[in-house]
C-alpha cells in the first residue's frame, strides 16, 4: 500500500470514529452506540485489516428501479441479473444491472397478510446445472420453503420444508445458501415466545437443510434446527472467514446482531439483549428499537451492513480479523425511509430496497425502490 493511500485510510478511519463517538444514541442521531453496550471502536493501523474496514465508505446511491410493492428479498443469478420478491403481490421479478424490470410470474399458493407473503429467495449454488430457485412464503396453513426450476416461468413448485408456524407478524423468511452449500432458513416465533425454546418447533429458529430440505449433516439435534431462541430473524450473512451473523428484532428495548454458531440458544423470550445468563448466547451488539428494527444483512469490504426499518437508515458495523464488532456507523439517515433488504451484488456494490409501501411507512414518489450503492 502506498504512503498516500495509507494516510487517506487513517484519516477516514479517524473521522468515522470521531463521528460515531460524538453522535447520540437517540433515534434522530446519524450514528450511535447501541443502548445495551455496543463495543468500543476497533483499533486500527494504516495497513491492518481493521484500518481498511473502518475506512470503508458508501458512494452516492443510484435509484435502479422504482414503483415496486414491498420488495422483500434479492438474490443474484450467475448472469448478474437479480431475482426480487414482492411480499404483498406474490410477484417474482427479474431486475437487470441496468434497471430493466420484468415479471417472471406470481408464485402460486402465497397468501399475503400482515408481515406474511412472498418473502425470501435464494439461488442454487449449482444453478448453472440445475436451474433451481428457492422461495419462502406464507401459505394458507403455514410458512414454507419451496423450490422450482427457472426456465422463464414459475412451474412445478415443490415444497421442501413445510409446517413453519405462521402469524400476522414475525414470520421470519430469510433464505441463504451458506459457504457449506447448505440452505439456511430464518423463522419467527409469530408472537408465541415459547416456540423459540421448543426444539420440536420450527418457529423462532435458524434452520439448516440440504438442497432438498432434509436435516443437513452435522446439525446439532439431528433435526433441521441449527440454532434456537430467536424472536424474528430477517437477515443472515457470512464474512470472508465463513463466520455467520444474523439480525434480530427485539421487543421493546434492544435489537441485535448475533454471531450464529451451531446449537447455540440466543435466549428469547427469557433474554432480550445482553443477559449474561448461563445457557444463552449474548449478542455481539444491540441498538434501541427506535434506531434499528434491522431486516436484511450483508457483508462487504470488512463490514456488516444492516438495513433498518423503523430506524430508516443503513447501519455499517465494522468487523476486525477475529470477527469482533466495532462501533456502528449510520448512513442514509431517513433519506429513503424504511430499508428492508441489503445484499452485495456481484460487482461489489450494495443493492438496498425501500419498504415504504408495507403499511408502516410513508410512501415517497417512486416507492418502493431498489438502490445501488458503491462501497469504497
């Protein structure tokens, strides 16, 4: 690294840390420290990993597509087009990097209502060979995961995981293939907190399954359950070392980012935020619920990026080489309203969706939108 580049990184890191130290933790702040004890800033050096991470910045957002209806999830195809779900219309869209939007079709069997509808989407790691796409949606009697072969239309939809509890709220819904090529599924406890601690229930969990929906080899309890004690996970991401993280909605006090590890119990409903209780895993950091209500989660350029609904901002959480978190920095504070999904695109940019048409926002001209944001 050149001397001039190193000096720029140090200056950017110092500015970011000074900014977050000066901001309050209230909902109007541009950045803040989580109310339950967000860690202190990461130590950095000009050439060290944490120095690069702290210096990561967002470029100018570009509005890629608009006039959508609650775009809930995004997953990229090998050709760099994206599949986008709309929660309330049950439409599956295809969006090009140039912003051309086409409707693939409406997913059969979806029954939208409250926070339920067409939610997560994931593309098979072997898509070039098998053409499989996975969807999470609310049906008549449950939440479920299905898959189908994409050939220009939605045909031969096959359920692979059924019986996930459904409700008006807290339906979970995120899907993602991990570095192990297993499918991870986040589920909510649908306001029945006892389900989160019940190992025999699929509610309030992160599930890990094979591409055909069976319990994945190595799961801790011999079932589909990977972790338990969750309230409503709507974001999952992995860093460059394969470590897994998830966002989680709190109730009245603390929203969370958790490091997800095999068989761990994350405490809900016995614990919200940091509890320090035996048998339960504390979060990496928390925010007050007015600052976050974190939904989608992505990893890029040494940081986690969490889209905030009630908080109406994009949170950057620097990670050091060991996976420890630094002080969060807020971006786009109420510039676009509620933010739902955030994913890292194949070109390294972040794609972020607004969620102002979801019944809890104030729609703005062109809502809902997909934004493309460079990370520098």
